[in-house]
C-alpha cells in the first residue's frame, strides 16, 4: 500500500495538517524534530514536553508515540491527560512494526528520513509528514540518508504527494 506523503519545514504546519487529517495516532521521530542529534538529556526532556504540549490540542488524537532508533530516553514522560503517550527507543525503524500494531487509525508519522520514518509510515498505511529542516551542522549519516531518501520518495509515495516546504 502506498502511503500519502507531504513535506514540511515547520512543526506548527505539520501539526495543522495532522489536525486536518483527524489523525488518532501520531508517531514522532526524535532527531532532529524533538532534540538535535547527540544533544543533552535536558534538550530531549524539553523537546518531549514541548511536543506533548502542542499535540495535546489536536482534538482527534488518542495516541502519541515518540520513536527513535537510538537508545536515548527522556527522564520522564509528561502527563497528557486523556492522550496516551508512549516512547520507543531502539525502535528498529522501519523493520520492526510490532510496537505500532495496536495503534488506532488513521495515523501519521512525522520524521526527517524517508528510508526509516517514511518507509515505516508506508508499512503501517499511515501518512508520512516529512520534516525537512536545514541540515546545517547535522551529522554525516543523516545528511547522506536525506540524499538517499530524496531518491526513494517517487517509488514509495508517487501518488498523493504534496510539497509544503517553503
């Protein structure tokens, strides 16, 4: 199943689209949206709390999943009232889908890498909201993955693609 693809450069624009899509599940990649690669524990904790605060305003959202292939974990998961918040470290994206098997639909994956986050979205039948920040100062690995991902977009998401970057 081909998933839907949209590209963004701003978190607030991504969340507005998630609201329009009435997603019940949102899977959010950690680096670089929540916390920049190899950043401090305080940065990770602040970023997780910031995203929880912003997504708690999405009326249809029932589950928020933070997902990262790294071993990083926040000090605590912020309380979000009725919103269920999960954190999956060492996620094995896009190969492992078991942590996402019971999630309500429709859903979306927010991430910066097509080969991991985008393919996970496609495998789950979720929309891929591709976050593309400026990569100044990004480690070599993510920059290379970004370039490879640009080549994979047409094969994975040729129908329903929308570009929202400015």
